[in-house]
C-alpha cells in the first residue's frame, strides 16, 4: 500500500494540464494532498502550499507522488536529483509514468540504502485474459472523448459520488494512473499488452447485480492517433450500456497533435455508438459532459445550453455543476 498523505511533485510541468495526475488527487482525495513541490520553470499550480522536502516531511507527508503526466512518461535527470533527495529525506516514491522507478538503478540503490519503497502503479499485476465478449450481468457506463484529457475520469468520479449519495449501487473502475492513485485499485490499461487490453477491462468489470452500475474510467480518444487503442479496448471490453460524450471546447488542436483538430460531438456520437454496439447492441448515448474550466460562468452556461439544444441530450459540466442530470439519464437505460 502507498503511504499517505502525499507531497505532490509537479516538477517543471509546462502547463496545468501536464499536472493532471496531481490535480486529480487534489480534487478527489484532498485529505491526501498535503502540499506541492515545484521546480524552477514549473507552469502548473494546484493552489496547494509550496513546500520543500523538509517542510513536507515535518508536516507529515510520507510519499512523494510524481504528479506529472508528460508525453512519453519519462523521468528527466533534473527530476531525478529531487527524487534522490526525497528518498534520502525519508519519503517513499510513487509514480504512474511509463518510465518505471524500478528500472532506474540509481533510484533503486538509494531506496534500498535508505529503506524506502518505490511504487510503480503503471505495472499490470494480473495476468489478464483475452476478451471473450460474453455478456455480463449488471450495467456499465463509459465516457468517451473528442480528445484525451478532457474530463472523462472526472465525469465518472462525479457520477459515482452522486450515485453513492443517492444510494444507487455503483463502482468506479479505474483504468489509468490517476484513477489508481485516487482509489488504490484498477488496471493500468495503457501498460497492458495490446491483445489483453479488452480482456483486462472485462476483468475489472465482472458480473454484478442487475441494478449495479460500473462507471468505467475512460482513456484516450478514438480520434487521437496516439491513444486510440486504449479507447477501443474500453469500448469493446467494457460493453457499455451507456455512453457519455466528453469534450473540452477551448482547444485549438488535439492534445500534443498541433496538426489535428478535434471531431464534432456528432461525429464522436456516431462513431463511438457504432463501435460500442459491436459488443453491446443495446448501448445508448445518454448525455454530454463538457469541461468548462477555462470558460466564465456566463460563457459556460450559454455553451452548455447551445450544445444541449443541438444534440438533444442533457449537457453539463459535472465537476462545476454536479452530475445529477447525467445520473438521471441512466434511469432510462
């Protein structure tokens, strides 16, 4: 188990979105987020207290969590200096990067010398089966996005919180590093061998009560040439009964792909639903989740109303406004 509370390492994140792992922990497990550590040039800020390693240790932090999700998931030499100091200061390290802590010989040596632990959450711990497509009992909801990092995880977590408050049977099923660090369990989907990805989603969303909902954390986008594979595995392995369309309207291009623009919500709806009905012919698109964090309240309200009128589906920012209307939409499924 990863010891809490955390000091969230933002490193030299180039923008706020690059610190999405730390942001997710801060937003959904604030009691575990004791402060943030930022290097020179860091352009992300969680609004937490900036702390040195010594200050955070004195405040009770036990684990330094790498809260940055950079392209390729690499540990830079500049970061490594801080990570070594953290181990020597008495912190464990936790990371969800593709570049594993356990593969860095110098970090392993320092951790062993200091009696500290290295936690790589992006390592599959189960021998997942190949998907068989057999229909499972219970119900499942999946958020699919026009792009990556548009709020799919936040949508599922917000819906889970609302359903829990209403006494509706529901489970959040984490499929990425941030979700796993928030909940302590899940499958690191993008680290699973391709042939077993859909099977791993079947594995984490097994048979359940007929009135139980699995809220499966979405990943990537069918329209993102870098990360479409994980989305496809979720759509077929998850066999969703309900799809939520997720969108961030202020971007000029796809995340990390300046030559690609995001698809329309109509194209996402038609494409995702067609593919979802391969595994579950009864699947429906039930609502739209819009990430309006970069919009004023007035602009957000107007945008949401316009999308809802155009698409004929309940449209909300579930983090800003609550997920009640999206949960209501599941009742008809």
